[in-house]
C-alpha cells in the first residue's frame, strides 16, 4: 500500500469561461443520441434533443452552473423541472464530451411525456415530477463526440428558436457534412483508452469548503465504497459496494465517477485529476437531507478500517431508516452543490 497524506489547498480555479459561452454545440453520444446545446451566457443554456428516449424535447433559458476545471474541462450542471439532473464535461480541444443524466423513475418509465417544448409546460412537468415515482434513479453515463462547435455569440434568441422537428433538415445536412456514420463507426478512437483500471484500488479523501468530508474507495471498475459526513466529529454516512459509472477522460489520469446513493437519494458526479490532486464535485441533494441531516448520519453508527477499504459495521435497519426518511420527506427541488477542492488523502491499495 502506498499512502500519501496531502495538505488540502484551495484549487486554483479559473472563472474564465469565455471560451465556451456563445458556443453552439452539436454532438452525438456513442449510443447514437443526438443533442444540441447553445451556451447562451455564463448562467444559461438552450438545448434541443433529436434522438434517444426524450427526442423532440427542447428547452430555452435553462439556468446552469458553468465552471472551468483543470485547465481545459468545462463543467456544466443543472436541475430540471422534471426532476432530472444533468452534468456535462466538455473538452473543446479534444472535441470530447461526457454526460451524466440522472433520470427520476417517472421519466424513465414515461420519457415521451417530456418530449415537448418545456417552457410552455412547466407546471405540468413539476406536477408529474411531484407525482413520481422518483426512485430508483436511472443513471445514464455516456461519452459524446462534438460534431459542430460554432461561435454564434452570447444572448442570441434565434440560435434555438424552433422545434427539433422543424430544425431536423438542417441538422441532417450538418451530420452528413461531418460524416456522422464514420464518427459513430470509429467513435472515440482518437482519445485512447477510456478504461478506468488505473483508478481501481485508490482510496481518496477530500473536504469541501462547507466542511463536508468525503472518502472514496474505488473497489472495481464499476463499484465504489463511499462515505460522507457534514463536519469533523459527526457520524459518517456510508455506502458500501455502491454501483458506479467510472470512466477515463482524455489526458493523464483524469476520470469521472458518478452514482446515486440508493438509500439517501443523493446523486453525485466527481471529476478527478489524480496527477494534480484536484477534483470537481457536483452533488444533487434531496430536500429532506437539508432539514434531517441526523437521519442521514444514522446509517453508520460505527466504522472500522480494514487495510485499505472503507468497512461499514452498521446494521441494515439503519440503512432502512435512511430510506424511510427519504421516502417520507420531500425530494424536490433538488439542492445543487458544486465544489472544487484538492485531495487530503491518497492511497494506492492492493486488491
């Protein structure tokens, strides 16, 4: 085991996002879903969806958080009136895009109900969201390749001003010009390996400015152990052998780890730069946690460290208590937390 204690330091985070504001982006996911996003300004996007389970959906003036991380990764995240939460990681230089979408259960079961111009149906979207069901959250984790990057300027209302169906002929011409079949046939080849194997076995610790402490152990290429507490000395909430989507980004030792905690309903996406010992975290917290943090902490009454991994000795009844609080409390609106920090603990652990 290689153990490295580091002194947490403020991440040198650039707020210069001018390289992405005013950009119109057309991109295809590896699964063939075709999306268009216009970064209207530093806090707002418009978008259209041309294929996939929510094809024909389009939205104007969606409020978002945009940050620049690790020099050339633009992180865009937001919560929608449907209850869906989204995080995007965009590398304009490599034309690489990575998206994580957290669909509430009702959208997963009835995606076609969201395939409309959302701005004219906001009350209906919130009604459907609140009617549920919410859980389990369906986590979609996909890479995309940028087909078009067009600088059209900020605050333009005519960039996305018609439905996906009306604009489809133009998109078809753009896809033909870019040779979309070739892109899909050779998807991601120029990026190198996306295998996260070098992250497996790492035990990482970090603390946000708000005092919340986190530990993450990457158990396998698709599972993690994770624990969180709201302050030093408080009780940990633990999630062991949690299913997670783990992907390697282009560049040295950069990864995205995303999951939804089954018991609490917290959705998380972490972008890690292991060489620089820095990370960018996006968390979507259900409302009940903000008023009942003690219930979250009940899920782990005591912990033990066994070699290199986080081990929970809490009884199943405690986990059930958290799930009961989740189901009894309010989920929406989600509390959207965005933080950047450095690692305070790095361990390389043998399997």
